[in-house]
């Protein structure tokens, strides 16, 4: 995220944001990365874990819960599956569903 587009207060608030990455672990907004595409359900080669889900295990959920007991989930279902099984009952996990209004005059429907 380019810090130049935020005011000081906004930038300070964003430090609460965590971004899950199958390759980089958990990122903060200003962490630098090299672009990549890695799917969580992808198979791993070599000794040890056979999938990224098994590789990460509870590590991501544990780190999130250490920082907060309320998680606002904007991740895909693919990434959420690596967090949900490891959450304690005390942790609130709020998932946002994004949609797009399509021709509201004709259909009055949403597309997700």
C-alpha cells in the first residue's frame, strides 16, 4: 500500500490491518513484497507438509488472536479456511460479503 495516499491518522489506523499471504505469512500494510500468485490449495513438493494448509496449521490464527479478539475477515474462502478451524470461542470472526448491484431498475437483484 503506498503510504503517500494516506494522512497520518489513517496510516496509524492501518497498522491494525493484517494481510494473509500463503507465501509471506502475515503481512502489515507497509511490508514490501514481490508480486506472486500462490494458491492455498496448491500442493507442496519436498519433505514435510503436502499443502499450505498443513504447513501453516494454526500459526496464522494464533498470531491474529494474539493481537485481537475480533477479526474482520475480507479474505477469500480459500484463505479463511486456514483460520476458522483454529479460532477460540472468545474470538469474533466477522466475514464481509461483497456484491454488485446489477441494473436495479430492471432486476432489483444483487450479483455476488
